């Protein structure tokens, strides 16, 4: 509410100022729509194995992942709470991003974490290309569900598939790849 009123006041001010002809007549465009995050994905040996691109539109955040050198099959992936990817364990990224204090998993009655994402399927060639959309997250700073909070966040790929119900991490095994989101 406060931010809405604040935004309204800023817009009024912009209108007033542009009416004076002192500044550009171009109206301010929301930076949320334009924000794009590009990050490298590293494995537990600290080697670059791909990239992660995030953008935000009117319907939430789009996460694009390109990677290679992964083991074929289903893998759990999540947004974790801290923007730190220290190999080999990636424990530095903390737990799942969970601003609403829920339990883990889409099939958990007390769930789910805002950072929970659907499993991804790595091909027999070890390659992954996937685009995931989520309305649970935002890149807009200052919001409770912003993954661009003070310490950033991280996208983590796990060894095994997420069972969507075991708290706190879906029994998805160790962390095998990590990308900083800052
Ligand atoms: Cu995870
Ligand atoms: Zn979770």
C-alpha cells in the first residue's frame, strides 16, 4: 500500500516536471519488465557447464537453463536463499528460498516454498535446455518474494529428482550445479 502511494506520488511528480518542460518527455518505464539476469552455471568441480537467464514479464519470472555434462534423467532444481555458489557442496546457497515460511514440495499440504521448481529432464547426451515460468517469484527489489534481495539467491540443480513432498528439500540428494542470481 505504502509503495503504491509512493509510486503514485512519483508519477504525479514526473507529470508535473515534464509539464515544466525541463526534463525528457519520455514517461518512465517499469524497470521490472526490462530486467534480465544472466548467470553462469558451475558444477561441483567449479567448472562452467552452462548458463541461466532470468527475466520478468507481466506473468512472473521466466528462467531459462542451458547446461551440459549432467547425468541423464530427472533432477530436482530450486531457487535457494543465498547468492553464493561455493563448490563442491554448494551448501553456501542455504536452504530453499522461502519468504512465506511454508514447507517443501508441491504435494505437501503445508507447502510449498516459493523457490520450489518442477523437476527437469536431462537427455541421454547429458544436455539440458528448459524454460520454466513461475508466478511465485519476482526480480523487483523490495518485494517479499524478490529473489534479488540483499544477499541474492541461487539456482541449484540436484543429483536426484525432487519427490515434491519431503521437507525441507524433496529428498533430491546432493547439489551438483549452482548459478548465482544477483
Ligand atoms: Cu535445491
Ligand atoms: Zn523447497
